[in-house]
């Protein structure tokens, strides 16, 4: 495990692997996005109560899941960089934060658009919505912290501590609908018994979840590669690539 | 102890520390994090008497009475054990219907009538096409709300 982390953490190794990975991930992303969007907006039947308004689920739910997932990545790479001092994990955390913030904003805004006709209000201060808003502020705080230091290593260390402290918000967001009475509904898919969504509506949702996740992976790989090139611009292997 | 082990310890201490802190804070604020009170909690006197609060429950079937001349509407909210009469003057959300879960914000009047100044619909976690919903209804099991009505 330890050896594997260090091997993966070597910039050149990561660069080579990510080059060959990102091509396939991009293809999966495009295929899933187009088919998921078509399935969700055209093929899936309207909901028995909400009619066509329910279709916002195909953006809202994947975005909300990714907002939590990316924060876990942020905290995990923070822990790795604090303990093992691996540069790649600093870079992954730094480039992940704006994507995570965008997904969080997307989840909040699509939720508000859906909330007006369905609930009767854009926003309520219930536990789920409030904790998700705190998540957005955590992302923004992390990004501000990154740009506040000239020394990237100090910025990464400060960010890692912030990310680790903020991780406590993730279980709170996830369980908020079960622990407290909220206006937001309970989980549809991530509960232990079978999902409360008809399979004709579930399949496009799963495709969209894969599309959102692979979009994140592709973006992180591309941005990480460019950061590696910038950082390692004096090493021989980068000069060889750029020479070609 | 190597410095790496020390760093692992520090990271674990951060995580354990904030978990304990968060648990304590959330336990202390438990009541304030509740978005609404149920009719049973109100019957037990747990809801505030003077200030405004939110009440959540199911709209009892055949309890919605609309005033033909204005927007005034009265209905009964139930959690299948206790019931509360609610008066509201305003526009109801699309999902408002009998058997639907809703949340109302307002004050309790001395005659045990809840005067709402905002009514929000609480959506459940079930998604299905209308045909499936109809088939389930015919079979006698649609969703929790319907089951509650049967239980009543």
C-alpha cells in the first residue's frame, strides 16, 4: 500500500497513467451523458405526482452526490498529503475544489428551481439544505485559502487541515433527512431496501451519475497533468515530452 | 516514534476531536434542528406556546374545506394518532392534496386551531410513472401516505 502510494505519487508515473486513462474516461463520460440525458428527458415516463418537473432529478441528484464525493476526495488527499507529503495529492485537492464547488452550486440551484413549484418555496432553512449550503462555503473557503498563500506547500497544508475539519459535515448532510424532520425528502436510492424509484426512471439516473463522475475524473486528470508539467518543467522527462 | 507515525496520530486526533465536538453540538441543538413538530408532539405540549413554529403531517382525507369567495382554506393535519385543525389564507403549492404530507408555518391559537401563514408541500421519496401508481393503488398499496390512510 505504502509502496503503491509512492509509486502513484511520482509525477512521471501519474502523468503516463493519466494520459492513457483520460481518453477512455472521456469516452465513457460522453456516451453516458448523451444516453442518460436522452433517457431522462425523453424516454423516462412522467412522475405520477410531479409530472415532468421530476426530471430535474437527473441533474440534481448526480450533482449533489458528486458534491459530497469530491469533498471526501479533498479530505482524503489532505490526509495523504499531511501524512506522506505526496505532491500529487496536493495538486488533486487543489484542482478538485472548484469542481466540487460548481457541483454544490448546481445541486443547490436545481433544488431551488424544483422547490418553488413543488414545495411552494425556493429555500427553507431545514437541516439538509443548510448543511449543503455550509458545504458550498467550505469549498469556497478552501479555494480562498489556496489563493491566500504564495507558498503552495503551506497553502496545501492549511487547506488539508480545513478539509479534514470540514469532513464532519459530510455524514451530517447525508443523514440529515433521517436524523431530523426536514422538508427535504428522505433517500430514494441509497437506502438498504430496494430503491423507491421505478426502474425506467432509475436507469437514466444511473447513467447520469456515471457521466457526472467521469466528467470529474477527466477534468481532474487534465488539470493535474498541466499542473505537473508546470511544476516539473525543469525535469528531463518533461523536456523530452515538450521537445517532441 | 517516527515523524510519519506522529503525523498519522495528529490527523486521527483532528478527526476524533471534531467528531466528538460535532456530536456534542448536534445533541445540544437537537430540538432547534427539527424543521417541524408533529401533531402528537403538539398534543404533548412540546411545541412553543407563544412564538411561531412549523407543524408537519398528512392532510386528512375529506377534511379540506375551501371558502368559495376567497383563498381561505381549512383542513385537518394528522400523524395518524393526533389531529390538528389548520386555517390558511393564501396560495397552496402544486403538490397540496388530501393524503399529502405538508409543513405549515404559523401560530397556535388558544382554541387549539393552528393559523398558518405559509404552507409547504413535503414530497416523499417515491418516483413512479402514473400507470404504475394506478396499478399499485388498485392493489391497495400505493405509498406511505396511502398506507397511513388505510391504517386510519
